[in-house]
C-alpha cells in the first residue's frame, strides 16, 4: 500500500466511526421518551453526519483497499 492509500484508509475509517456514533446518538434519541415536542435541535446535523460518514467512509475504504 502506498502512503496515500494508508491515509485514505485511516480517514475512511474515521468517517465510518463518526457515522456510527451519530447513528447511535440518533437511535438513543429515538428510544428516549421525551415529553417535549419541538425539541428537534441538531437532528439535521446528526442525519447529515450519519449519511455522509457512512457513504464517504465506505467509499474511501473501497478506494484504499486493493
């Protein structure tokens, strides 16, 4: 593996972990019972991190691995 492939693999794994953590946060928020409606702050950011982290992370890992 070239150094570029190693860096791409590390960044891809970091993005994949970031997407997984945001998915866990979304799941925990969905399971938690809340009496307040309209408390939807940062939900869009979590969904964006989830999709971008998974998609970009898997793409970078796919490119980096032979």
